[in-house]
C-alpha cells in the first residue's frame, strides 16, 4: 500500500514536471501573432470598440539603457502616432541589441512573431529579400503615397525591381567615407587644412604620419571579411566599376579590369611599400573603429552615422577634431566618390493587407512627416544626440543640419559635399555573393609582400571566372 | 524470498525509470529533436515565409561535396586536430605525470595549473588576440626586447593555427591535467613498489605501469578532443573570423557564415549535418577499435 502510494506520488511528480517542460516550450498561446490576430477568444469577445482597430506590431522601442533624449524622442513620436492613427493599435517591442538583427527578423518571421513593419534592414539586403520573399510587395501603397517624389533616390535600384514593383522605401541614407582625425594628422606632422585628394598625396601624407612606435597609422585598411565593401569605393576612385550592366539584365564583372587591379595594387602598396597602415590588416571592425576614434589612426573607412560625441567621449576625443572627406582618387580627372547606404522600411509579407497598410502608414508617417521630424531633431539637439544621416526627405536635409547644434559647421559642409558625390552600391543579383567571393583574394593581396601586378590580376580574374561559373544567370562576360 | 527479491528489483527498476524520465524527455526535446529536424530540413530549400520550403532531395549535399570551400574547411578541421593533439592533448598528460612524481608541493602545482581553466575561455581568447596584435601586442614586444623581428601572428597563413592553439595549454590544459591526475591516483602503489624492487626506473614505471593504467581515460579524452575539434567555431570566430584567406574557417564556422552572411540556412544545416556524421563515424570507429583491444 505504502509502495503503491510512493509510486503514484513519484509518477505524478514526474509527469507534472514533464508537462510543465513541454508547456514552457510551447510558449504563450494568447499573444497576438505578427498579423495582429489574437487567438485568445476571451480578448476578442465583448470588445466591440477595439474590434474596429487594426493591430500591428513594431520593433521601434529604444533599448532599456538608451539615453534620456532617445526615450523622450520616442515617447513624443508615439504620442503623435496615437493622435494621428486612433484606429491603429501598436504593440511595440525592443529588439535585443547585436549584429544578428537580420537573423532575429528571420527567426521571428518563421515563428509568426515578426513585426508588421520594420525600419532596420539595410538597403543592400533588399534584393536578396525580394528573391526569398521575406518582405512584402508594397507597390500598391507606394503608388498612392504622398511622399514618393520627395524621398531620397540614392538606392532606388535596390528597393524596386525593373518591372516597377516596390519593396521598401528609405528611412535614411548614410555615408561611408574617409573619416579623418585632424589632431592625429597634426601630431604626425601633417596639415589638416591640406587634405590629400589623390592617391599619391594620400600615400605621401600617410607615410609621413605613420609611426609604429607611438603607435600612429596613416590609414586603417579594412582587410577583414567585409573588405569588398570599402574596395568598391576604391575601385570607383580608380575610375572603374565593380560590375557593368549587360543588355540582357545580367552583369559583366568589372573589378578585374585595369581600374580594379590598380585599386588592389594600391591597397598592397599602402601596406608594404608606403607602410602607412596597421600591420594587423585583418583586424575586426570594432578595433578599426577604436583605432580611429582613439586617435591611433589619421584616416579610416568609416560609417558616418557612427560619429557621435557620446561614442567619442569614452576615448576622450572631441567631434570638432574629426572630419569627413570623399575618397582620394587615382588622378584628379576622376570624381571623388562616397559610398551611400541606408536603412529602409519593409513590411511583413505574412500580415494581412489591412495590417500591411496600417504599418506602412505609421512608419512612413514617423519617417517623412515634417512636423514630427522637426520635433525629433529639436529634441536631439537639446539632448546632445548627433545624427549625421541624410533624412529620407531630401528636401529637409538642410533643415536637419541647421537644427543640429552638436555637429560642427565644418562637418555639416563636408556632409553636404559628400552627399553630392554619393553613389550607392551596385545592386546586381548576387551582389552579396560577389563581395563574399572577393574577400579571400583581397586578403591574399594584402598579406603578400612582393605580389606582382600580374599576380593581382590573376587572382581577380580567377574570382571573376568563379562567379561567372557559379551564377550564370546573374553574371555574364 | 525469491518473490520478495524479484518484487524489490522490479520496484528499483520502476524508480530508476521514473527518475530518468525527465532527463530523457529533455534530451529528446532539446537534443534529438533538433538533430532530426536538421536532417529533415537539409532536404529542403528553406522558405522562411512558408516553411519548410521546396523539397530538393540531396541537392544541398551534392552542392557541399562539389564545394571547394567545404573541403578547405574540412582540411582546416583536420589540421586543427593534429595541431591540437601536439599542443593541447599530450602536454596535460605529461604535466600530470610530472606533477604526480613530485613529493612536496603537489597541491600547489595542481592549483597553479587548474586556476586559469576556471576563467571564462572567451575572455582568455580575447586577451590573447590583443597579445598577438602585430602592432602593439605583448608577443611582439617580447620578441623586440630580444632584438627579434615581430611576427604577424594571426595574419600569417602558416603560423595562425599554431598561434591560435598555443593558449589552449592555459585555457584547457589545467582541466585535462586534473582529470589525468585523478586517474593517476587510482594506480595501486604496490605496483610501483614491486617495480622499484625489481629495479625499474621512473621512465620504465611510467611506460609499463602508469600509462597502461590511465589509457582508458586517455582514450575517452581523445574522443572528446576529436569531437571538440570538429565542432570548433568559437575559437576561430573570436580570433580571426575565419581568416586569413579562410585558413581558420572550420566546417561549423563555414556553416555559421552561410547562415549569418548569406542567409543560406538550408546549406548551413547541411554542413552541420555532415560535420555530425563525420564525428559520429570517427567516434564509432574509435570505440570499436577500443573494444576490440579489450
């Protein structure tokens, strides 16, 4: 009897634990899914007022440790949104910080927990996502949209298709440029008022500034996995292109033409001949940023949106010591380029049409409405938050810069000049695969001391041939 | 009496099953289910919007076996394993044997080698990354002090794997050493005494008594080491990101990059499955050889 009782108690305890485990894995069944439909009938029943509301989910909420100014700006924004869209109920959440935000979105999409609309995807991702269907076709919303003629058009190619369909609209455009540290230039005996414009001038100044004993480097070269990204701008600065469109919709690979070879050879020379870079050519992105912000490097490839006094404070640096310049060019006949990139608004393909429209309306309102944007910029200025990106409304850029009290005048002028020469990455199909394929040969070029021009050409040709073979629908000679 | 003992044995079995069940469920849900799901998904081209996507049969596997980067990653795994055997596998055994021979201060030596193993391994990896910095790292500072030229360490294709595994002596050597020392404590002292009476020196005692006695634990550690080498991703990710020129991209790191950089989830899972099968086959072979020897 006693044994039976013991057995029953043990068995009940074990079954109970097992059921709790399985229930815990199953997750809550009463949360709304990404389409905003709650499966909890108790919530749906008896709420006739809310039945007319469209529920959407966003990931706009700032991080728990966000500065006071960002929280204030967010609250002000949401107050305006609630006033403007009384029939839209927003479930807003914070996405955890990290560089795997793309994978977080995909995970959420698979689990039906993705936001109805999102403003974080980079424009370079859009062609891939058009192909894999993880973002919605928003052509019908775009075509009747009041701001479509006022949005920046820097990366229209990536967010729309040749047959006139639209999949995203811009949130902002940022520049990736050459950042310079005027104090470091001076410390190395250079003159920040006479910045280099050509490769020869750049090498001369870089070599002069570099002193490994300090350590102080002329230029921070990006040799890690992402090296094809800055290499694109260097190919432009040599007067070349990475790809050229064919008539049949495919692209001819061009990074192995003379201009591309020139750029690659110059990269090798910066490391070995002019000795103006860090020796750790493959160091990671965070360390590269550290070096320029801490004053260990005079020039660096840099995403301008990361230039912020709050970020510089931990290095004891002032924003007024920094500046932005377009790429130096092989010779003065070539227009000095800047690389433009940015974030876009995308819509969840699994949401209903009403939810998609609601999300599009809300997100374009907070991104394009002049009154709301002016209030946001005023809060940023008051709270000392820098934002150097070009807003999605190209007609409001001057206003934004005029309201910004944290950005030195010199940088404002440099930004306007950079905007004029900004070019977006080419958006051929398999563009990201092309960049990934270039990563290893570029590292080989950077790491080999006595590499000849023929060897460089051979490496680039081999990569081009591999791409032609692997992606015949995208690349054709 | 027989009935009573049979009943008691039945009760014991039932109790054992009852206590094993939660762990078994956890293993099934969190280990076996993802493995099986991974194999299932590898036969599809994943469509995130409409799971699982398009059935493609073995085409992900054919793609892997025709992919030169796959073979490069596999070669890296094998090279890491060989270098790991030299730098990280045998030194703790030698260290354990040496410390075991020490009469006074054994505890001191054991603690000294064990304490670094307690520190978070990622923190030590990051620290060594700075030590290896060719621009301002401690390693080159020491070389320069002795008027030797600095090396590019993690940027050097020939040197990178060795440089990566050298800190393993500190990170994991202590833990392995302690395990071997525990095994050494089980060697009967009478065997050493008889050997000494027969005139056997230290080397002969180690070769003929100590090593055969601890061989079972060495074999287990060998299998664990092999599994860890083929699952290696965190170490190259932290140190080099898989470079230079893909020299430290392992199979699992290649799978991770396929997922993270290319959003190619099907291919990533396929690569992980292949790594799993390789480890499984090698482990099974190893265990079969071991049981044959017995």
